[in-house]
């Protein structure tokens, strides 16, 4: 009678090894698709410039986040090729953020935050500041144009929480 208990164990083992093979197959067939890695790497390109190095900073700008859904100042002008240290201080009582980007990048980030409101990680072009907190962004603006600093805490960008950045 006791010897029968061996069979379920053998069957279970063979089912598990079959499941392992099945789990590996989708990966093997998926490796032929080269589109996904490219889509990911292009996401990390920034049209407004690139992350800057502290030793290259040529211009320091302080900007405050306000609960009135504004930045102070609400517009900045920077010379082309400058590396800016942006010191972001939240003087309000709500959480805010500051994301540097083109209008298209702001809209993409806005859509991302709507899908996943908990996605408030700092990244090279974005900081999230709690009330009373100060954080820095160092950014190299390598081309002329009109960019934005936007707050993507849900509802804020829609309410006009944007600072215009002119690079000339
Ligand atoms: Cu905000």
C-alpha cells in the first residue's frame, strides 16, 4: 500500500518539468521580436537636453512649488549650452514634482502618471518634493527652443502647474 504513494510524486515531478519547458518557450519565441528593446531605449532620450554634471554647472536657478498650482518663477530663460542647477523647493503643504521636458514629453509623463499614480520616482529629468523639501536637478540644455517644467501629481498639470523654459 505504501509503495503507491510514489506514483503521485513521480507524476507531479513530470508535470512540473513539463511546466518548466512551457514557461521557457514563450521567452524563446519572443526573443525574435527586436521592437521592444528599441522602444525602451528611446524612452530614455530627452528632447530638452540631457542630464548634466555638477562640475559643468553654469547657472543656478531656484524654483518654488506652490499649492496654488504654480511655480515661482513661472518662466525661465537659459542660454543654449548651459548646464543649470535647478533647486526645487516645495513651500506648499501638498506634494509636488518638477519634470523638465518638451510639451510632448510632459503629455507622455502625464499619461504615465494617470495609469500609475504611484509612479512618483525621481529620474534624471524629474524630482518629487514633499512639503518643505528641497531637491536638485542638474540639466544640460543643448539646443534652443521652448520647454516646460511641469508637475504631474494628478490634476496639477491640468490645472496649469507649468513653468515655461526658453532656451536661446
Ligand atoms: Cu504640483
